[in-house]
């Protein structure tokens, strides 16, 4: 009944309903074990026309097998053309699909090789970049070290320039004072010569003996020498006393009687500040024994806030 309905819809040109009733008829044939599968191979033909080759091939092969078991020559004769067309078309499409699949496989393989090559290339470039970064890091570290050394050298050079400038200033100050003192001393010697000459002319030998035997002249000259030294030094380093006291314990800080004069302790370290470090040279200038100068230095260093071995270096840095 379903098969005849499909025929009616075939004549009416309603292919959708035709397929539907052919499918209903084929299901009935299969459920009832009917070997004459006219509905199924007719449906296979329609599906083949629609391009559904896979289902049409399955349906027509099933119908052909049933026809072979049913052993009807008429049905075999009717199914054979459809089976041949569908089978050939299906095989052609299958070969086309296989060929396409083969090409796709080749393309995918080629792309895989290219991708692998790209990965290896990128990996090598990454290793090169990593090595380049390491080299750059080492170069930067070396540059940083060189910059640090250059900065240290510049700092040392600046300190040397300061010391040189200070040395030139000290030299100019003391040369000027030295020339002035020499001129004054020449005048004093000349005045002393005149006085001696007068005493000799007046035959005042006892007065002359008393004048030349006195130590007062020597003491006056030494006192004037120290006064000149103190004046010049404090002119060069006006804050020396205050800065020096910051290096000592509060209870041992030195306060001179006059702001224009230094004590013996301060004169010793003033000479050290000027670069005269040997106790023998300091003793010669201050009219002391080297042992006394050594004791003065040791006593002051024992009163220092900083370690003893650093004290004199700190003194040399005063005013810098």
C-alpha cells in the first residue's frame, strides 16, 4: 500500500512524499522479511540522484543481496543498472575522496615538516637570542664595572685636584709670609748690628756682653714664628679647631686661650694636616725632642672618638 502511494506522489511530482512512502514501504518489507526489495532500490535511485551516494549504495547493495537470495531474474535485471550506476559513482567518489585525502595527507605532512622546521629554526634563534642576551648582560656588567672604576677614578682625581689646589694655596700663603718674615728679619738683624756697633764704639762691653748672652731674643723670635704660623694656618683653615675637636671625646676637646693662636697639640696636628708627618721634622720646627712629639701624638690619639689608626687620616681630611 505504501509503495503505491509513493507511485502516486511520483506522478504528482512530489519527490519528498515519494521518498517518505518508499522508506515506509522498505521498512515494512524488511520487518516482514520480504525479499522483493523494489521499494528499497527505488529509494536508493532517488538518493543517488540527490547525491547521497553512501546511503544509496548501502540500500542498493542490501536490495541486490535480497534479490539474489530471492533468485528472481526480473528484479535482478531491474536492480542491476541502478546498482552499476550507484556502485560506479560511489567508487568514483570514493577514489576521488581517497585522492583528496591523499593530497590532504601530503599537504598536512608537508605543513608538518615546515612546522617542524620552523620550530627548529625558532628554537635555534631562541638559543642564539639567549646567548646574545647573556653576552649583552656580561657586556653591561663589564660596562658597569668600568663606569664604577671611572667614577672612582674621577672621584680620586677630584680629590687630587682639591689637594693640589689646597697645596698651591698653602704654598702661596706661606711663600708670601716667608718673604715678609725674611724682610722683617733682615731689618731686625740690621737694627741689631747697629746697636752692637754703637755699643762697641762707646766701649760699652759689659752691656754688649749682657745683650748677647740673653735668651730673650731667641724666645721672642720663636714666639713670633709660632704666631705667624698660627695666623697663616688659621687663615687657610679657619674651622680647623672646631673640626679637630669633633674627632675627640667631648671631655678631651681643646679650647685655645686665643682664637688666633694654637696650642702645642694643635700645632702638631696642624703640621700633619699640611703633610709634615715625621716626628723629627715636627720636633725641629716646634723646638721639641722627637720623643716628646711622639708622646704628644699618642696622647691625643688615645682621646679620639674613632679608632687610633684612623685618627691622623681624619685630620688630613679636615677642610676638604
